[in-house]
C-alpha cells in the first residue's frame, strides 16, 4: 500500500513479508534466523536460498542495536509460536536466544571477510552492516580492516543509542552506546578520512520520526533514514515498556489472542501508509522552503543550532570535519579532532580491543 521498502529485523523473512511482494532488506543478526544450523551457526546453503528471492534487495549484518548494544536478547519460549518457529528456524515453544556476539566472525577482519562471503552467496546483492557505535577504537578497527583488505561494504547503517525497546535493560538503554548524531558524524568522517565516502552509503536510525529528523540526519552525513519508532506509533504503540511480558496493551508486541484483537490490521495498514506518506511530504516541503530540489542538497550550513552561550550558529561552524584521505596520512593524525587523534592509532584490523 505504501510502496516503501521494509527492513525485516533479525527475525528473518516471514510468509507475511512475502505475501505482497514488497522490497526487503534482510537483516541477519547473531542468531542467524532463517539461515542457521540446528545448533545456531550460520548455514550458507539456507542463506543462499533465502537471498535468491527477488524481493531481497539488500543484506544487512546486524552487529548491534541502539537500545542494547553488546547485550543480545531472548524471545521467551511462550512467545515462540509455530509461525515464529518456522520463520526463524528454531524449536517451537523454547526460548530463542540472540547471542551478544556473532559466531561467524570475531575480529574486524573477519567481519570484512563475512561481507565478501555473503555478497558471493547472494549473487552479488548489496551487503552492509548495522551497528550502534560503542568505543571509537572498535569502529576504527572495522575501518582499518576495510582498508587493509581493500574491501568495503555497500552500506553502513548507524543506529543511535536512543533507539528503544521495552525489552532493553535500563542500564543499557540509558548509558551504553553513542547517540545517533555523534555516531553518524563519526562514521561519515571516518569514511571521508579513508577516502571512501562516495563509495559507501550511510543510513541512520534512532528516534527518526519527523521530516525534520530526516533533514538533520542528512545534514550530519546520512544518505537515507530508517524509522522504527514512528511506524510503531502508527500501529498503536504507547511505549508501555511491556514488550517482554506478552501483556502489550495495544496488541503490537504480544501473542495473546485477546490482546492481539486491539491491532486491527485493515485500520493500522492505512495509518502506517499515511504516516510514511505524510512524513516524506513534510520533508519535501522543508526542502522546497529552503530553496532546494532534493534532500541530498541539505548541508550542515542549512541547520541552525544554539550554543551553550545561547547563540544561534550554523551547524557547519561547530561540526567536526575531516579532509578526504587524511586518515591514511600518519603525519596528519596529531592535528585531527577527537577521537581520531587519540584512538585511530590504538585500533587494529585484527582485534576490537584497545591496542
């Protein structure tokens, strides 16, 4: 109805994703749902079969999510229905675990090799990864692994720590991970610094709800934006933070047949379609009002921010910016802004640890 693409989430491709033939970004998390062996490891044959679907337009490796980076998760056995078990390739009625880390790789270089492998197994479809930035040296290690192998993802999705789920531990949702604006700019600058920004598209997610949210993310370096929260609101989510209890009061996150009745699909489908259409329309109006013809023209100069002193200044005047290729020039590193001058040389393509 809305004619927009849909990220599957880590739970794999369901019959409902396929029903109307919409474009999919297949997200593959640490549980390898939809492409896993019986004991939870990556299954190349199952992956190839799923990725061959013409609906699958992109493959996204999920390293971490903003709500609880580095934590993993559990879908309680009571919520693992026959449909979910079949979709994920897990036993019905048993706890379904998403480990905190991937088993297919354990180093930055291993991640790059996994990207190459998935690209080959999918017949050359675009492959990238999603992460919420944690320690800067972990991200720099990934960038160094790309440079060392001269191999790059087609895209990177930056998730902000403000991304949410009612199933996240409050310590993680409040204190772990980098907010979207800082993480997005760090990833953008790093790609500029290694001279590959034009080659790699960057997506952004993390409280992206309004047209202005999209405009601001583009100004910071995003090529496109993903939204989960806005669509959840359109479905009826009231942020009751009971996602993990099976007692969601609006029927969005429950397998309880009675509670599910609150989610009336024909009505909610129209609301979701309208939310997407009107949000894009709002962005269009902002772009036109600023004298531009396309969102890609939005630059940091177009966004005004207020400093701690209360003075309104263009975002461009206070935003950290790197010159193209500067991270490949060792003699220039000491002149770069933080965290590059402190941590670029303390990262390694062979380990996520601080060197």
